[in-house]
């Protein structure tokens, strides 16, 4: 189904037009469009999208892995969106969390050059990688801590959403 059809069928277009007004910057329009798309998706769709993006990045890293030292591979993996949207995954069923865990496992194997049949738990411990449920809990705790101590991310400066 095309995006426009999906948005029309789910009645998302009429009340989501602000991103498409004239005199909007490309960045604002893009952010509005992405917000509309993500609001049309449920959490499972976002998890699947995150998996696709992460596996794509891991494939790119794997193609240059042999020419990089381990520390560089770790740096690339840590910046590869592995922790992107973790808080949004809170409450997902175990089967979805297991699918996301496969990304972490693949990243750990790529980092140390392990094979698919190698045990993953010692690799995760050696690399100090948390499992997905623990990553989600950690991100939630950091977010709550920041909110309580007044250092949480701020919203739009005007105080209203666009």
C-alpha cells in the first residue's frame, strides 16, 4: 500500500497538514513528515524499521571490518543507531525483543569476528553490551533521572508542538 493511501485510509492527512504548509523549511517539513509516518506506525513496525536500519549499517561495517582495529569497529557500532528509540520499545512482547536482540548479537559477533555458532553471552559481557530489556530499562532510568534533576531534553522553545 502506498504511503498516501495508507495515510488517507487511516485519516491521518487532514489533521497532519502543518508540515506541508508553505514557508516551512525542508528540515521542518521532513521532521513533520517523519513524525506523521511514525505516528501511523505501531511500536512493532518501528522495531522492524530499526532492525532493518541497524542490520544495514552492520553490513556496511562488515565490508570494511578487516581493515579496522577493534576499537574503531566498536566506535562505529556504538554510533550505528543500536540504541535509537529504545524507550519506545518498552512493553513490546518478548518475541519482538528477541528480534531486536539479534541485532545486538550480530554487532557483538562482528566486533570480535565470532562465528554464528559461538556462544553470545561471554561476548556480550566482554564488550559490556547490555541485552535489549536491560538497555530499555537503562534508557528509561536515565530519562527519569534527567527529568527529576531538571536536565531532560527540552521541547520546542515556544512550548508548543508543531
